[in-house]
C-alpha cells in the first residue's frame, strides 16, 4: 500500500522540491512524520518569516518552493509575506493543515472553515481536496500551477487524517506527468499535459 503521505513526497521529489520552509502546528504533524532524509526543513519562529524565507529562496533558485504553515491562524500570520510573494510572482506552494475531516463540521479547535477563501486574493489557486485520495492530484496541480507563467503562489489545505490514507493506485501516474507551455494566443497561455498513463 502506498500512502498519500509517501506519494506526496515522491511528487515533491520528482519536481525537485526537497527544501521546505515552515512554522507548523499540530495539524501539520502527520505531513512531517517520517520526514525523508533527502529533504531539508527550515523551521522559522513565525509564519511571516517562513513565507519570507521561502519567497527569497524561490526567487534565488527560480524554482517552486514549499512552505508549510499551520491552519487558519498560521496562514493568517503569513499573509503579509504572502502579499510580497504575490507581487513578486514567486512560485510558492503554501500548504497548511486542517482539522480531521470528521471534526470540520463541528468546528473543532484549529478548524479552518473557509480554508480556500483565507489566502485569496493573494494566490493563483486555492484548494482543499474533497477526499484524501485527491491529495496527490491537488499536490501535483499546485506544483504545476505555481511554476506555470506567470509564476505565483498557490494554496493547498490538507486535513490531518488524509496523510495516512491509502493513495489511489492510479495516482502514481502523476509522478511522470509533465506540463509544458505549447503556445501563446492573444495573451492567453495554453498548456499541454503529458500523461504516461491514466
């Protein structure tokens, strides 16, 4: 069985995103569990600093960078730095945790009720998967959209219990997916998706 956790790290690895910045809270611990030895994690003392470090690193390397924040409060603390990343067209994947799916409806502590609305309008795309098996596809989409011109930050909210779930066996096809810019027509950017299998 391949878990959502393992497949997500394989996707990040495939895209060369092995440096992670963050200031996580309890909702993010399942993502950090068994953190791979070939990845680096830079812990910041404030979410604004974590986003600022990730922003600088992404601008210096010209590649997407993952920044790991706590759910609602942590994301809110990072918004000032996210505004800078938005205006700099920085390819950031801002990933925040979410309460367990069973607890979201009862608005338990650390729940972000409108997780996709919180970072707007400072991101190109904001999403929370509807089921755990959708997390790898959402991660893949976030990686591609952040790096698709014009570059910019994207936001992904992942519930606490999704990381331990079994991944859809077909999700492994995402590892070899490539997105290429093929043409520009009257200012509209067209892209092509290449799938090895689906």
